């Protein structure tokens, strides 16, 4: 799965690619400001601070797929920075599922979770860990970003 050339637009409107934002190990998370799982931002930012200098990054992808995201990029940016202190890269809002899914999610959702299920994103804060060899590990929304199974994969691939 070649992700690096997929075009993205940052939350501030600048054109970029997945490859330009991604690091050695990248955790892509569809985020939503008004979701009950939004406290996961705290763990995501802590992971960014702890592992960022070693080749890890989180990429937050706001989505209103489940009708829980703020209306525009300025509101999202303000919420993330003032409420959670987010410093990791964020993209503009993107669709996750269906025919109009963003190409990044069209590619990522081919990855299977621990139960062997691929396909549509089920809810906000679904996580896709992209490893240096291009392999994608998928974790469902209720799996916390700093769960042992995610941290061990990050640490073993940064070593």
C-alpha cells in the first residue's frame, strides 16, 4: 500500500502529502471535537511529545462523518490547541467512508483489525499505525492511543 504520495491538505490550508507529514512510525487518527472519546487527544499529544524526536508522529484527521466535528478549520484548530495543547500535524476535515472517502482512508481501511475485520471506520478515534515497512495496524476507537499493544509496536519499530 503506497501511502506517501497521497495528497493531503493541512488544517491551515496548505497542500502536502502523507509522505511529507509521516515519520518512521505514524499513527493516523480520525478525530472529532465533540465526541465522548475526545479526551484521547491528551494521550495522543503525550505520545507525540514522548516519541516525536525519535521518528514518530500522530496525524489527526478531523471528520464530521459522525456529525461530531466543529464547522471549520479555524474552530477545530482553536479547540485542539487551547483544550488539548495539540502540536502534531492535523489535516482539514475529510470523509472516511463510502465513495467519497478521502484517498488516505480508502487505502487505510483495507487494513484489518485484531479480529480480522477491514472496511469502514466505525466511529471517531479509530487508529491506523503505519510502520516503517508500510504495514498498517488497525485499532478500533475504544482502544486507547497509549494501550500496551500500540506502545509496544511504536517502541519496537523506533528501536
